[in-house]
């Protein structure tokens, strides 16, 4: 038997052309290639804005207290163009935790629009002022002092004494008297106007 001839090996097939076209001149760093569609981006931004808005509305600062100015009386200091005023207030703690008073201030707005500010006098001085000017005792309560604690849901009545460099007549004709009570650990003060 004769040897059968061996067929010559078949030449390798050339590689197939790539299925996708590749153009070396294309820009792959453009927004069209790298960013999601604009509609989806706008919907996501709107959803985040709504969530942030709801959170900001729910967590906004609210005054923890409220109250009223119950009685105001004034005595003119002779020869000084100065009045001492006893302001009796009621303060309600509407919050869920105790309210600690940090500062007590008063602002007088006169009929001609001038404003004068003063901090409440020391509670120790209240009796001394009342002895010198008996009119300040009218409807007076015990002194309302800084560091006073008002329990949650509680109420505190008290009197503070302030002075303003105006005459008694100018005080009586005032446009407004504002008492500002700034509690500790609260961003908003309690403002009482009469």
C-alpha cells in the first residue's frame, strides 16, 4: 500500500473585521458620552430640593415660649430726664423641655420713632427702687431674673425694672414697649410687645 499523500495545511483565515466602527477622531470626553440624559438629572435635582425643603420646614426654629406684658408703670427720676419703668409680664413655656432665661431686655419706641434699649435691672435692686419710687410697686410681681427656670408647659409671672432717658410724658405717649427674653440654647427669643 502506498502512502497516501498528505494534503497541504490550510492557510490561517484572516481575522474578521470588527463589528463596531471605531473612529479615532471621536471625542469620548463630551457630555453626550459621559452624562445621563438631562431629563433624569432635572427630576433627581427636583426630588432632592423637595426633600431638603420639607426637612428645613420641619426643623425650622420656633420660639419655645409666649407671653404678655400685663402691666406697665413708670416713675420719673427728678432732675435727670430719666424714667424708671416696672414692667410686669407673664411668660408661658410652650415647649417640651424646660426654658432657662438668659437675658431680659426692653426697647422703648417713642412717638417720634426714636428707640432706646435697656437691660433689666438686677432683681436685688427691685426692692430698693420700689422704696424710692412707690408707684413701681403697683401690680408688681416678684422680680423675673436671668437664670429663672420655667418647666415645660409652665408659666412664670414677674416684674423687671428698666430705665430710659425720656420724660414721663414721652414714655406715656410711646409708640411701643417691647420686652425681649432670650432663653439659653434657643435661637429665637420670646418677644412681647405692648
